């Protein structure tokens, strides 16, 4: 059976590049960064340039939720959870790209009525 996911609903908060610096996303599980940026429990701060791009937003959403779930459920440290979340993110991107490719339509029928 699949493991139970224990992540509560996360609130994504969009921030400017100036506010986020080089960070793309930050969550509340890193106390030093949460304090520095004012991130509350169950919040994920996301850089605006990633949020406005639908594919990047999907990747980011997948990455953050997997990472948070691994840290809470499996008691993993940031480094290990982040590496695993990167794998999920890359695989999610493959599926997203495949799903957003239009299905080719068959050529119109040449039969005369």
C-alpha cells in the first residue's frame, strides 16, 4: 500500500526576486530561513518569476510538497529530502510536458459523400 501523506494544506505566497534573492522557494521547515523571511507554518514562499510560469509552478509545487512530506513523515533532513524531491520534480516535468503536448489529429477524410 502507498504511504500516507501527512502534509497539511500549504499556502503558497508569491514574492518578488528582490525579496527572495537567489532562492526559488522556501518553506517553513528551515527555522533560520523561516525566521529571516517571516515564513509561517504551512507557508511556502515562491519567487514570482517561477510562479507565473505554469510548468515551473507545477514543478515547484511537486518539489515542495514531496520535500515537506519526506521531512515530516520520514524525519529526513533537508539535504536528503531535497535530493529525492528533485527526482520527483524531474519525473513530474516529463509527465507535464507529455500531457501538454497536443494530441495530433488524424488527417481529414478524403472520402466524397
